[in-house]
C-alpha cells in the first residue's frame, strides 16, 4: 500500500441541513472533526452520500471553506468536484486548489448516456488541461449504477498515461470486486479505493489502497482497524470482528433508502435528530421506518 499516492480510510461524509434546507456548516464541521478523531485518514466531502449534486456551486464552496475554517487540514479533505458542465468542474477544482486542497474526487460528466470512451477522455482531458496545476491529484469516480456513465479499464489507462502525476486513483463504487482486481492488475501503484464497506478487507488483501465509504460515518474506528491490521496475522481475529461490525451497519443502512438512513443513523449515534433532514428529491425516512431503525440500531455491535 505504500506505493499508492492516496491510501487510507476516507469517509464519504454526509451533509447535515438546517431547518430551511441550507447546509448546517457548524454541525458539518463537527462531524468532520469527529470522523478524523475516530480514525479516518480524511474526509471525502460532497460526494453521493453528501448529496453533492443537490447543492449549488456556491453552497459547495461554502461547505469546503467551512471545514478549513474550522481547522480541518487541507490535506485531509477530498471534495467532489465533478459535475455535468466542464467549466463548473474546472471552477470547483480551482477553488479547492486555491485553498490548498489538492486531492479531489471527480465524477465524469453524467447527463448524456451511452457516450464513448473518446468522449469521456476528451471531457476529463479538457478539465485537467484547463486547470493546469501540477499539485492536483484526481481520484476518478466510478458509480455507473447512479451516474449511468461507466469508466472502462482502457479509459482509465489512457487517463493515467496522459496525466500520470494527476490521475492517481479511482473510487470504485460499482461493487464489482472483479473489476477492482482487474484495475489493480492492469495499473500497479494506481490507488483503487472501495466504495462498498464489505469489500474493504478483500480489496486490501488484493493490493487495493483503502476505501471511501458511507458507513464510515458510523464505524470509522472499525474501518481503521481493518486497514491498519489487515496484514498482521496475529490480529486476524480482531480484523474479522471489525469487518463483521462494519457489515452489520452497512446491512442496516441498506434496509431502507441508504442516504436518508445513514443520516438518521448518524443522528442516533450523536443524539441529534437534525441529521434526519435531507434535500429533495431525497426525503427523510418515515416515522414508522425510523422507529424500526432505532430499535435495530440499538442492537448493533
């Protein structure tokens, strides 16, 4: 794992909201600090779990700025900056760089479906060439079940070859372990990060770099145990217990609509019901589901 430019446990942080639907910056920065204290190497804010595509560019900038103002180190932050329009992706990425944040997670432009690898290569290339900053490190974001735009292994290779010091990793959120293994085999040293918590342990054993996951909002300590001790045979039992705990939380969060459920579970963890708020079109889980969730949450390890 030492060969990877980016490695570790990163939280796909969820974003709390005020009663009027605006981002609750104070509660968010508290959450970031707690995630780091619990073991995360960094916070991947403004991703799918963070409802990023429901926020405006100005809101996204204010969320990132708030984390930094609250004392979260720039090198601990991996904001999502990939949106549909190239100029806006450039703008958001340059904004991050202007604040000293050099690592970003970048979705492909995702409105048009069935686009070619040539088109995706052109889109990423235009973004990176317009930014033109040697400090930048990009983690590609592969989540075709949501974006509708897969990133093929040949495309990944073309981007690595064209931008070897910039395109350094991928968040693989399709949940396809065979695809993760194929990327690792094809591009040694390229950081493959699991987007699904149950795959962290097998991915690390296969040479992966770590994870960016939703359940880290709840069990960062267990994820860190797996990451730190995976290769220590004396700790195999401890690692298996930690992974089982991770899987239990992941399974419960997937029992309902995941993102509102993760937020509700963070609220149960912290005792703050404000976490239940979501931005439309996502809706908070119903009171009946929340009652059942609360009962099941209390029984988790």
